[in-house]
C-alpha cells in the first residue's frame, strides 16, 4: 500500500508566501523552475536545511566585532581573526564596504609564511626561518620558543634561537632575538626542525628606583614587574622586573630620565651608564673651531 501522506494548511499572508517562495528559490527547493514551499519545509524537517538565529545584530555590535577583528590582526592572532572574519561574513547585516574589506583580507590574510609561523608557535614546534636585517643581510634562525609582541609601533617575533652570533645583548640573553615581522622575506618558508621547544625566553631580574612624582605616579603596566614597593621613608619606589631584552628595557628607562635610577645587576647598569655617557658627550663636547 502506498504510504499515506499528511498535509498541513498554512495561514499566511501573500507577502509571507512570497518570502517563503524566495527562500525556496534561494535554497534550490523547486519543482521544475518554480519555488516549492512544501519541498522547503520538508528540507527543514529532515535537517537538510538548518534554521539560524534572526539576522538582527545591531550596528554597534557589528562595529565592536569589526574593531576586535582589527585588534586580532594587529596582535598577530591570525587563526582567531580568520574565525571571527568568517563569522562576520555569514551575517547579512554587514554593509558592502565592510564585507568587501573583510572578504579581501580572508582571501589573502597575510604573507604565506604567517599562518605557518603562528601554527608552529601554537603547537610549540621548533622551526627555522630566514630573516633580513636593516643592512639587507640574510640570517637563518632555529627558533625553539617564540611569541609575537608589539614594541612601540611595530610587531616583532621575540624568540629563543640556537644561534647567538651577532647578538649584542649581555651573555645571559644572547639566545633571545627580537625580529621585526616586516623584515621576514615574503617568500620565506617556515620549516620544522628536530628538537625540543623551550619553555620560555631567557630572562634576568633587574632592579630600578623611581623618584619624585614618577614614584607616586608609576603603575605597573606589565606582569613582568615582580615587586613594586616603597623604600623606607625616602619616597622612592623600588621595582624588580623580569626582562628578556636589554634593548627594549633601556628604551623605557630613557623615557623616565633623571627620575629613574637603574640599580642592577651590575653588568646591565654598567652598559646603561656607558650608553648614557656616550649620549651626554654629544651635548657637552666643545664645538669645533
């Protein structure tokens, strides 16, 4: 015996019927070339088509997510950025300029090596890369720990590498390199290497004292500040910090000027003093006759 089919009656307006027919066309639920509402409803009932939440996101929500997408891209979190970009592209609320901008980035998110680099970092897999310095010299680095950080206005790969030749930092930090991402050649290939991933960058502890108004105004901006305490009644704030690179640390110390005294370790203090004296000589040297 033929299977008995049930029927339902829909109480809808002509406008609602037209909308259902448009959906049937959009999802290829047709009889011949005509939209078939019954076929559309069957596809939904059988799970071939899934209902999604209404596309009613506010403009504020879209703008906020767009800003978050920009932040993810700027901070180098490309895999997360791609996920958010695909989510936004599914929304009908996007205006055309924003949709074209996001789609263009999804089609070509970055240099070909960038996703491979992030994947190695996420999976903690050692890798080898080629780097071009400011003098256009090519360097090969075997990287065993890396993080993407923003220093001032650029992104850097702060990494622990097997190679130390050419590193001008103190001996304890010479395995650490801070490589500008925009100096990794476009055609670079990230290749895996054998060996272990280092748990962290090399580091040392430094101590500096803050004076006068800076002592009262200083607020720790980094989890690397291990201790922030007052020195007795002298109105001096003592800071002990973990650092990976003296270059970036000295850049910050110079901004504090005479209101900051670098205490130690001695090797770091001596290097900073030599640099400060060399800078001062530019101002106290006699003018040529």
